[in-house]
């Protein structure tokens, strides 16, 4: 799901066409195009087939490494992978609290 749809979920007066339908259509068309390119590169044979399989293996490995990094970072530092819904409200409250001045 595109970040545009997630970003505008709670916004009042949003345009549903620009913030939901068009991004969803764009994601759908991009995924269909990706599937078509991968299908034709694998069924094409020759070096294209080998290159597509190698690229797929590296992509999946990088995805696993990325999620592993996020999980280990969460365990070590305590920083959550996804922030709670009220994260921005908490940050704005903390920003408005004056800091003590030391002499």
C-alpha cells in the first residue's frame, strides 16, 4: 500500500481521488508491470534468465537483511519499528516543554 494512502488516512477534507484511488491504481499497474518483466525475463532463456534469477535472490536476501537490521535495532536500542498513532502528538507536546537552563 503506498505511503500516500497511509499518510492521509486521518486527514479531514482530503480528496479521495488524489489520496487513495490514483495511488492505488499506480501501485497496481507497477506491480503488474513488474510481474510481466520478470515473467518475460525468466521465460526468455539465455543469460537473461540467469540474471533475473540472480537478481531475485539478491533482492530477497537484501529484504531479509533489512528486516533483520530493523529487528536487531529494536532489541538493542528500544526504538520501535513502527511508531504508535499518537507519536506526532507526543513529539509536539515534548517540543513545547521548555528546557531548564543551567548556570
